[in-house]
């Protein structure tokens, strides 16, 4: 490494073998620099719009040393402010012990130190003995610091950089590719988080490629093997599968099994529901279990796929759950998930999705906050009430526990004197290289190198 001629200077070079230095994963200096060079410069997913439906509803979002209040104003608008009193710097809202974030409803925010009070527009409405400041304590000095905020896909996004460009521009092409799936209409089935012993990038990279499936999740190989791919998409990346002609929808999350597709699809759906509880719904599982009775032996796989998905779509529609219609070619091009730079992954389908997010936990590069959520479409008013549930690694679904074992072991292995840097598969793990190529543009170091 260190040969200037070999440093990747364009995304097009990421289809070549590259090596990624370990500093981005293990260096305390790099982790400290991220707070200034990365986290204060990018759009970050901070929560769901439906978490703050009413005026006064709020959530907090922490990234490094920064904490943000996201709230619904009296006028219905979503606003965000730095979670810090403009008087002496006390945080306005404390996160309850053991909780991922604070959440509630208030008409105002009162500082616990000297009782300075702020309304839902961020204006300071009360402070004692204001005359003592001799008329110089103006509104612009007392108001809460605003944070850029916008929405897309049903999420609230924040950016700590006042000069940041529009969210939509930042998200492209992911936003355009995912819009047809109408992610804003989905609601969570479960939401879990944990403080984990690995760098946030190790956590995200455990889920941004399919190359690991045979080695980590061999049980899924019994249900079929499609070759996975990863693609750079500017600031972001996506991954997916190469599907046989005529089975383009199998390039997405809703896939058939191999062999007698009537039986293997049911086996795969049951295994997924019981061991991961992701990437499917109860309707899909139930219809899959009917395939062997509804269809004759020898039914071609494409016909099994059409019957399974068409029947599940009809049953859901009868109970008030309407799937969006997405062209099969668009489905194939969109892949199975998008990695939104730097730390959010959306695994999408027409009726459900799985998301991952990881971020630093304090200054230690060996620790992160990891969280996952499963969403699906529900009948009007039928979505369950969910909260972020702290879940120890041993209590997550079994498939995710397999990933967790890798994450902890990778973090330790990368510190070895014998580790010469990560060498991701150029076709199947290009999302890993893409992440570090884009990180290096913010960080000024850690650029992948070809060899």
C-alpha cells in the first residue's frame, strides 16, 4: 500500500480488486475525526414520521457528542433543534436510562439547570432576570439552534451542517429507485437495538453483501443459490441477485426456493419467519404453505412465483392491505437493499422491509449502537404500537446472532499485526469498497487501493 498510482480515484475503479486499510475500523484518531468530518456533514436518518404525529410530539437523536430534538410544531411542521440550552449548555432533554432515545409530548422545553424555557418553534419564552443582561440578550442569542430537517420514505432526516444541500439531491439515485415501493406506508413489526462490540462500519458491512451467506447462513443454501452483486451508486450503493430470465421478481426479497418450488418456497418462508422474522409477512408464509395443495406437482417455478405472489397480494387486499405495483424490471434493477451513505440500509420489498443502522457509541472505535427494524403494510389502524427494545445479542433472532458472531470476531481480527487490510469481492462485495471510497472523500484518508 502507499503506491500513489494505485489509489482509487473514481468509482468506476471499484470493479477491480482493492484493499481497504484497517485504520477506519480500529484507529481512535480516525474515530475522533469522524465526528467533525463525517457526522456533522451528512444527512442522517433520525426516526419515523409516524413517531411524531401530533403537535408537541418529539424524539431525540444522538450522534457522537451531538444530540438533536426532532418535533412536531403547533402548525404541524416538523422542526429540529440542537438539544442544548443556549444559556450554559445543559442538554434540554435527557435520554432515560436504558432507552435508545427520549420520546414524548411537550408544549415547551424547560432547562433543568436554570429553567430557561423554549417553545416548539425554538424561541426562548422565559428566562429569569433578563434585565441583568443589559438589553444584549437578544432573541437570536437565546433561541435554540436550528438543525436542517426533511422527510423521505416515511423517515425524518437531519443534517448538522447549515450549508448542506437538499435531502432529495443527497439521496439520489436511491430515492428514485425506492419511491415505487412506497416505504412511507409501512409501519414497524419490531424494532431492536443493542450496544455492540465492533466498529459501526463492521456492523453495516455484515449486511451489505450476500457473499457471506454460504459461510454464515448455510441453512439458506438449501433453498437456492443466486449469485449476488454489489454496485456503487454515487454516494450510495445497492446489492441484489442475478435471477433467471422470467423470474425477475426473484431478484428481490420475495424469492422462490429450488427443486419443487411449491415445497421449497414454503420451507424457506417458514425458516425465515421462525429464525429471522424478517423479509416476509404472515400472509406470504401462509400462502407458501398452501402451494403444494393449490398447485400440481411439476408446476414450473415462474408459475409458482406468480401464483404465490398474486394470491398473497389478493388476500392482503381483501383485508385492506394494498401492495404497490412495481414493474419487474425496476424490481430487478433496484436489487434487494440500498446502503444509504454512510450508515443506513434499507432492504425493500413491495409489502415489507428490513432496515439496519449503526453509529458510534462514545469515542471507542470498538463499540457501536446497532439497530434493526422490520416493517410491513398493515390495514388502516391495524399496525401494532412498537418501541425501540434493547435486546441483548443472545436474544435476537438466530439468523442475526450468526451475523453478530462475525461482527465481534472481525473487530478483533482487524487489530492483528497479520491483517493487511480488507479485500472485498469486487463483484459481490463492491458495496464495502464503495463505502470506503466515499468515506475517504470526507475523511481525507483510508482510500481503497487497487492491486
